[in-house]
C-alpha cells in the first residue's frame, strides 16, 4: 500500500513544475515561484520515508545505480543541448577541454561542493544532483536503522534548519550556487533541509489520526490558497521558511485518502495521468526551451507564454514517447 501512487500529490507536483517554468520565463508572473522547488524536495523526503521498507530489502549499490540511471538520461540530453547552445551562439572557446568539464559535471562536483568546476549554462540544473545525492544520503541513513531514529531525524532537521537559516540573507532561500555553508553549496544544504523535513512530516503522518474531516479539508484548502498568495508576493522572503512547513502539512494531508479535497485532486490526477507524469521532464527541459526562444529572437514577454508552454509540452511529450518506445523495445528483447 505504501508504494501505491499518490495521484493527488502528482497533480500538485505538475502544477508546481508549471509554476517553476513560468518563473524562469518571466519572474514577474510568479515572483515567489522558486518555493515550488521546496515542495519537490519536501515531497521527495516524505516519499523516501514512506518507501523505506522497499529500500531496506535492496542493496544500497543497486538503489544508487537505479537512481543514477534514471537521472543519467537527462544529464546526457542537457549536455547535448549545452553543446548546441554554444555552437548556436558561436561561443566555441568554452568547448575547449569540454570533456574534462563534463566529467566534473557528471561527478556532481560543481553543484554539491563550492568551487567544484564547470556548470552547464542552465541555472536550474543544480536541482537534479542535489536531489539525487541528497536522496541517496537519506536512504543510506534510513538503512542504518538507528535505535533512536526519531531523535536522530529531529536533531538533524533542527541543525540543518539552523545552518540554512543563519546563512540566509535578505534574498531568502532563492539561492543555489551563490553561497556556501562550509564546503557545500547553499542549494545542496537547502535540499537536505527540505528532504529531512519531509521525513519528519512522513513520520508524523504514520501516527496521525484525523477525527474531524471538515477541519482537515478546510486546512488543505487554506494551505493551497495561502501558497497561491505567497507566490504572487513581490520579492518577499519573509514566508520562505513558513512555506516549507506549509508544504509539509499539505503533503501530509494529501496522503490521507479519506479527505474530500484529496479525493478530488486524486481524481483529477488520474484523469490527467499523462500530464501529471511530466513534472520532472518539464523541470528539466523548460530552460533549454527558453534559451531556444531567445536564439530565435523571442523575448520573454507575456504574449509569448502560449508559444513557450506549447514548446515545453511538445518537448516533454517527445521525451515521453521516446521513453515508452525504448521500454517497449527493451521488453521485446527480454521476451526473445
């Protein structure tokens, strides 16, 4: 039951990926849209703890290999797109020693450690290695099966919260590689904090007993409306850390299938099954699509949003079709 897909959560993830795509196209549309990244991190930590039984029966090596394989294809595509971008801009100088730079990139060094080396010309890429490495660290930690696991998780979350909070300036948490906490990038520390908070909320959900569904449904609606309000604020980081807790509460309640709001969102997610499965590809491909529009001479104006979203969705659907074709060929070979 724990591994069953949560369509309500997938639906909100899809909306969050659209918000991030709009943010990078023109930040004035959703000034605080970067907080959707927090939603992805928190939900990742939440699901990691929910699926801990699945991870406990498998070797950590094969868990890591599986996650790297699933992310590897996106890395390869982004590298190809980066080369195309440099050639289109006739920026051939950056292609010198490109293999060494790409090796640094594939080792996640520039996104995890400060001064790690070359980064691709897509600023959003930091999310992928931070998500991948952070997930593997937490999975390894949960596989250790500490006796005082609850205390350890709470302590780690508090320490991470303190470190990230003290390193945050007036810009809020909308930072990735611009700042460091010890030898780690701010983005990686931010990812670990959010995912550890997700684990905390996942532990709470296992002991949660909802006796008043009306209050719980009202809370879900309130969190959704308040989140929309936060996204429209103009460069106001005051709600950044509050949003982490709001998202944790929202994800926790979306896991309660007896709630009316959760049921409605789940039905929407099932009906839009193909679309809601595109949240990660939308995140990966939307910035290269923005770069492509800039090369073609389209500025980031509001009137071009339909064209931009059409291109992003087209690219993600092509990616989905290729994935399905690859899996079909793979299954045929196995049968033969």
